[in-house]
C-alpha cells in the first residue's frame, strides 16, 4: 500500500502541528498533494484509466478549495504551505 499509517504520521508531523494533527488545512493539503503525485504517476502509465482520472480531478479540486479557504483566512499560512510543497499559483 502506498499510503500506510506511518507515512500519514510523517506527513502530519512535517506539515501539521503534531503527528496526530489530521484536521488542519496544511496537513490535509499536504496529504492531498502526496496522493495527487501518486495518482499522477499512475496516470502516466495507464492513460485509459478513466476512474482514476476522475478521482484525481476530484482531489485537485478539494486541494484547491482548501487552498482558497486558507488564502482567505490567513495569507501567511497559505504562502508557507505553497512554498513548502512547491505548488504553483
């Protein structure tokens, strides 16, 4: 499995406030980014997998919504997570 509990704790520890911080916008954005990267690699190998393509589009939309929320609430946190993850925008 590509995303086990140890990997989740690592992501939450790095981008969240603690290893059990699953609710903050930063930790969710980081988790979505990891999943998006994994699905993007899958789509490069399997171009005709339309169900995965739809799931990938949904994840990108969820991440975008969280980023918009964070941008409207606290611009400094938004800029920090964008820089940490290397996202465009």
